[in-house]
C-alpha cells in the first residue's frame, strides 16, 4: 500500500472529524428551530415563525449536509490516495469558503437585526451584548475556517501531495546498516 504523506493523513482525519461535527450541527440547527428548548426566548420565538428564516435554516442545513458529505468522502478517499479525492478536497475548500461568507452576510443583514430588535424590546443592554457576541463569534469562526481552508489548499497542492495522488512516490531509503 502506498505511503500517504503525513500532512494529507492529518488533514484527512481532521476532515473526517469536522464532517461528523458538521452533520450533527446541521441536524441540530433544524431540530432547534422547530423544537423549543429551555426557557422561552422572545427573540428566537419571533424569528422561528418567519418563513424566510425557516427556509434559510432548512436550505442551510441541506447545503451543509451536502458539503459535509463531500468533505467526508474526500477525506476518506484522500487516505486511500484516490485522485478524485484531492479534487474533492479542493472543491470543498472553495465551496465552504463561499458558504461561510454567504452565511455571514445573511446573518449580519437579516438574522442579527431581527434578534437585536427582539432583545431591544425587553433589555437594550442585552441587545448590545448579543450583537457584540454574535459579531465576535462570526469573526472567530471566520478566522478558524480560513486557517483550515488555507491548510487544505496549501498541503493538497504541494508537490509531494500531487505526486502521491498521481501514484508517484519518492524512493524508499536504503535500510540502515546493522549496528554491532
């Protein structure tokens, strides 16, 4: 069996873990929209009854499930050095970046003002805190995602990775002489 470069092996295993977490997150977002959990939250109750928001959650979950399926298949395929898997990882990185920015824009333009308005009616200080927390969480998620996606781009485009996916491997080093 060909030797998988360490960087590809590590990123593929991380991809498998992230896809599993992504599957759980997609299911949770839909479940959480339709099944209230915890004490009543007027901001979420108002938002969860708006048709555009419900469509956004469902469409986002479907897209996320498809992207996570692509990531899972490509990560497993990368461990086997299937050529299509490298292209799958590159496609995933591009699509995930587009999804991240699209979700960020939609959240900042539509979701954040709606929830801020709902909080503002009860507790204006809570609305400001919520807005700052949401923007901060988005920035942190964006930075972490950018690091992950850049690592995929960089390591899956290195010569050793391209060669490995094309079936070209460096020669094995000669065995070390015995030590007496």
